[in-house]
C-alpha cells in the first residue's frame, strides 16, 4: 500500500477517531502536527453537529475542515462551504411520523443549534454527548433555524425499531442508521460522500489522493468515493464490505496506526 500521494485525511468521529469513551487520543494530535508539516489536509466527517465536532478537536479546530450533520454542513472555521437544508415542508411530516414510533425521540438539527422537546430530557446525558449547543422547547414546530437534519434516538436499537418505520420515506429523504441508537434524516443530496466530493473538487484534490476512515452506514458514500478507504475492525458489516482496507478498532488506535505509516 503506497500512501505517498495522499493529500488529505478524512475520518469519521464516533466509533472511528473517538474511542468508546468518546475521546480523541493525544497521539492523534501529535500525528496531526506531522500531517500539517507534510502539507496533508485533514477533515472530520460526522453525523454530529458542528459545535460538537470542534469541541472534540478544539486544539486544531482552526486548521481543519469539518463535514457535519452527515454532510449537510461543511465549514472551515466560521466559513460555510456547503449547506444542504431539509425541505421545510418535510419537517412537519417527518415529525408527525416519528411521533407515532414508540420509544422514538426526535432532535431538530439546525445550522446554529439543536432542538429537542422535554420528553427527550430523560436521555439528556446521551444527547448532550453529541450536541454541544442545544435548546429544550415545548414545540419543535416553533423552531425558525434552518434545519439541516432530524436525528431520531431509540434507547434499545435504532436499526430494529426506527429504521423499518422510516424506510418507506427514502424516496423523499435520506434515511441513515448512524449508530446503535440513532437514525438520521437528511435531504437526499446531503451525505458525507457528496460533501467530500465537493470539498476536494474545490481544493483541487483527486479522490485517489484522499484517505478515509469510517465505521457506520452514514460513512458508506465517502468510503465508496476513494481508493484508500479504511473500515474499523469494529465497523458495521456493510462498511467492512465496502471499504478496500481494514484497520484496528477505535479502541486499538486504528486511525493512528495508519497515520503512523502515512507520516
């Protein structure tokens, strides 16, 4: 495997760069400095909101690209490079559908904040890990922020209890199982692959010059985009089938091991 032509590294966050305690290793930050010295760019690509991603990567936040909300928002520092909002007429329909799913809790993800109702406060500790900036409202219909994603939480299994109920809407909205407890709803054109493709086109970087890490279904499009695609050992079976290479798990420094070879 010849990584000498790599000009950009892109990694998912949860289950990939972050360990099971949702932490970034000190070794990663050391390796980032070496990437920087070699002129290799870095992007974090996650279903998390922008504020949550930069909180995790605070020491390097001004030096990286951020693909947030599954590709619905791309930023460099405070500059918006791409925004793909949900169609406003879909919001009400989706919220009504989610409200009929037993045990499901909806979060509206806007450009500036996330919004959830009081019922979701039962899962506050789970929610606040992924949403650094949020508001609790009585009525989600009152939100005026531009909505770029609806995240749906189930305490048992998103794939078993939420996805089957929302799958019939896939002709209208992108439905992605993004974690064990989460299903994300985005505009059909909002995914990490489309966001990454537009980003590297603007930067003049070819897909064969990009190295990508991922572990879950919302990573599939960006893994398919590049030659140097790595699944984590802990990845969903769909990801392991798509990726061209595999590395160790997120708790065994899988990303860092490949970056060691790169630098």
